[in-house]
C-alpha cells in the first residue's frame, strides 16, 4: 500500500503554499527511505526531497531548499511535503518513492506512488 495525495486544491497562485502527503503501509514507512520526486511536462522525473527511514536525515534539491520541508508523521504513517513560496517552475506531477538502499536515486527506488498534479500559476 503506497499512495499520495494533496491537501487542498492542486491549482495555486505563485507565492502560496500547498501540502502533499504520501501514505505508506507500516513496512515501507518504518524501514524504507522515502522521497518526493516530480516530473514537469516534457521533462524527466527529478528528485525533490528525501527523508531517512528514521525520520532525522533529510535532503533537498537546490531548487527547493528553504521553501519545501519534508517530514514524517508517525501517527498517520505518512511522509509529508510542505511546499511554501511556490513558483510556476514547481508545476509538475509529484510522486513519492521508497527504497531500502542509501540515498534517493530515482533508479534505486523500489516502490512508486501514484502521481498528483500540482499547478502553480503566475
């Protein structure tokens, strides 16, 4: 079981915020490294943010540092992505992925969630 959803509308204005949530089963949540990825129209899928299975180690792409925050919610078994100061360049389909290997390389992801579209207007 691995699914992603957005909290609120998928269309937002530049500068606004949006929160995405990835719900995982107990096994994935507790023992896999989980990351958020995105794929813009006509572009390849890229890494956005990652969090270690323990919930303490995080990593962000340069394009979202200082604006996005990834976190784990133990009560809900979710990995959330708080997206602040959104830009039109953030428009993409966002995916969560999980791997038991170190790092958050796309080619090493063992599981993928269904994507959710985020559109940021200018």
